[in-house]
């Protein structure tokens, strides 16, 4: 069962297919669409070393505009194949591509582990950049106050800095990890 025919501009489905089959087809289409961004990026990187006029040729071959192709190549360069997370979309990777490698891995790991959508990841990044939660209705505002010896706070701040995070983000990640361990996630 499945598609009766696929063409460049259409997908011909039978008049009646079970919901599970329709979902399976949709997942396959998404995988191909998402993978094609990585493939185009890798193809362009190869072209950079092999052909000096790579983008002109690529534009002619793909009908995509120059900026789109540059973005694909830039993101593919920022993530070696070993660092790309199949459970996350190309767009998840695009959201963190401008960050340093350790920070990219931190955010992608959280997005994958916690099942974040691309938009939710974007909002969390925005909140972290602003030093506060993103203005998202799914985020509860919470403040924790505690008395901590100065040397202990400095110790934590040093750990956060080593992880290339601000103290609030670092503390939240430690709490997330502790909760996941206790709850056996």
C-alpha cells in the first residue's frame, strides 16, 4: 500500500488509505525533505573545493536562490555529520548554528531529550540571550531564592562559564538532569 505514483510535482494517493499508512507516508516525506537540506549543504561544500563557481552552478541546478544555498552550506559546515542529530530537524540545527560548538551541543541535547519543537527551542534561545524566559505561555515564571556562601556561588558561576552558559541556564540544566535521573527518563 502507499502512493500510487510520485512525480516531481505531485503525490498520487489511493482514494482510501488507513490513517497509519497516511502518517507513515508523511513521515517519509518529511525525512526526505529535511535530509535534502543537509544533502544540498554537503554537496555545496564539496563544490567549494572542486569548482570555483559552485553557487552559480548550484543555483542553475536547484532553482534555489543564492542566500538559501549559502545558508545550507553554512549550517552543514557548522555540524560535521557525526554531530548532526537525526531526531532533530535541519531547522533545529539552524537555530543554534551561530553558537559555539559546546553551546550548540547543549541546546540540541536538551531539545532532543525534552522533545522540543523548533519554535520552542527558538524561544528558549531567545530567553537565554535576553537573560530571562521567552515570552511563551508554556513557560512558567519561577524564582528560587536561597542563601549561598559567596565562594560556592563563585564555584557555580565558574562551572557555568566553563560550560559557556550563564548561571541561570546552567542551574536549570543541572536541575533538568537531576529530575530526569530521579524520574528515570
